[in-house]
C-alpha cells in the first residue's frame, strides 16, 4: 500500500481509503438488510491489507454504517486506523443539534474521539444558513478542546468558487470532494487546497459506483495494461499528485483485493496516457454538450423538475454506456440532499424552459425520452 502525507495534519494515510457507504447486504424474509458480519469481514480485510483511513457518515447505510464500523474496529483494529465521519449539516434545526449528533456518533462508533469530523455536504446554502448562522464552527472547536474531535474537515457538493470560499475560511484541516475521470470540475481547487496545506481526500473515485460498471466507451481511454473501468478510474485519481487519499465504497473481499492491488502499485499514468484520457474526455464532453451544457438557464422549473440533473443521467446512459448506474441514480432524484428536485416524469409541459435554453434543446421531448429509457 502507498501512503501519502495528509496535508499538514501530521498523518500519513493510505492512498486508498475505505468508504463505508455501500456495505454488504443480505436478504431476510424477502427484505434487504445490511450484513453486519460480512461488513466487518470486508472492512477488516482492507485494514489487514494496509488501509488506515475509514470514512463513514451519520446517515450512511440507513444509519447503520457507524455502528458497523465501530464493531469492525474492535479487537485491536481501532489503533490501526483513522476514523472519518460526518455531521449531517443540512439536518441541523438548532445549534445544539451539533453536540447531540456528535455524542450519538461517538457512541455508535464506540470510540472516545473522531479523528476527522466533517461538516457533511457543504454547499453555499448550508455554509451560510446553517454552519455560519448557528455558529457551528465554534461548537466544533469546543469539541476539539474537549478531545472529542482531532481534526475538523468538510465534504462538499457545489461550485468551485464556493469551495474556494470554504478553503479560505481557514477553519479546516482536510476536505473531501468529488473528482473522477468524468468529473474534473474540482481539479483546480484540489491543487489549491493542497497548496494551502489541507489534506485532500476524494469521493466518487469510481464515480459514486458508476465507473464500477465496465464500459467500452470508457475503456477507450485506458492504456493496454489497465484491465477494467474501476482500475482506470482509481489509477486516474491517484495519478494526481495533489490527491492524498482516494475513497472507494467496497462491499466485497474481491473488490477490496483488486483496489488494494491498484493502490499498492507505483505504476502511475504517464503524461501521454493522461493526454489520451484528456482527448477522449473532451470528445465525450462535446457529445454531452449537444444534449445539455448544464448552464441551468432552464431552471427553476415551475413544477420543480431538475432538468439539468435528469439530462446528466441521460448522458451517462447514452454516451458513456453506464446504463445500470444511470437508471439507479435517476430513481434517486428528489431522495438525496444533493439530488434536489423532481425527475423527468413530473414535467407538465408548460414550455417555460425551452425559450431559455441556449442550446435550443427540445426540453419537453427530451425529458420524455429520458424518463422512457431510465424509468
């Protein structure tokens, strides 16, 4: 396993981090439940192979992830890793919710200290109207003084200019942002954060699962030695010198073994190989832009349809051939904090959006097509 300095935190963490968001499930009486015993086995396999950064969150795995991680870290495993988990920023209704949630998480994780405590899913609204309004930063620093938190961090879902504002606040020692072969919007801010001394961890390394699905379109970018789309995705992220840790949500021993093998290799992508990826990515982006450039001029929709997000998943299906992922994510629109709005089927054909579109997309027709193929 490769290890990298995690900003100025003083820690060296594994290049591959264990994302405890997609833990193994099993079926009992026709109902899917999280398999605690198998999850513990998978997590410990990762630790035994050198992973020393475990990332969870309050709401992961139907609120069971932290409990499972806590169980996995018994029998001497706790001292081998750093725990990262997250305060659900969007759910805070009053300032004291911070301490209430933190104490609950410490109990679920069965630990007296969380090594990296994140404000989860920060965006401009949560930053200004919750974190700043409720003075949660000061509450977090008080928790640090009490020894409940070691390092203050944040995860992020918004535009790079908002990300820069949060980095420049000076409150945080590490950050967790999305970055992968298909979404490089945070690349400049990743370099900026590393320069400022923050530890940089990456989520969505395998595209939030979408790059776990082998795709001929994506594999056109791959050098000959790369065997699969997930391997290419992980190698791409780890080839960025400003990335300290790439998370992967792993739910099987085989997946752990494959990802550890990739993260343990010192074979990074060459300049020529990265240029090939850049060239093909540009072609795919141009194809995507024929459908939607995500300029967002078409929203807000009077009926709340998130038009750009619907077309985003449409492009994953049509252009990148990530069909299973596109269908799965389409069904989550409106059900996750970062997938706000309604799906394409909620279009009432009012026509208000179409005159606003610079691409002159027949939005109503394409929303119908999007629902037809993704439902």
